[in-house]
C-alpha cells in the first residue's frame, strides 16, 4: 500500500544513509521498524531483533586457537 508520511528531515537523512549502508530500500527499513514496534505493543514484551549470522566459508588461519587470547593476538600481529 502506498502512503505519504511527514518525517523529520534529519531522521529521514539518517534512515536513508542506514538503508544505503545495509544495501536495502528505505521502505524495507521503515517496514522492519514498524514490525518491531507493533510486535512490542502486541505482546507487551521487548522482542530482540534477529542476529545476523555469517554463513560463508573461510575461518581462522591453520594453527590459530580461537579459544586462546594469546594465539589470537599473535595472529593479529602477523602481516599475513
């Protein structure tokens, strides 16, 4: 459905910049915000947004222990 909204200029600029950074349309950003707000009002609870999960390939360089701060720091210092 099409509608017309009067929005604060600064808010609109910030929303447009956020949508551009995320590679999304302003419409999608506004819809997500409205869904979150309606959900909160409907249940009386705060609904946590979904966490983005990277499902690509790759990972740590062989030999780096992800449970060791020292190993991670050492890997970060390498110029690899």
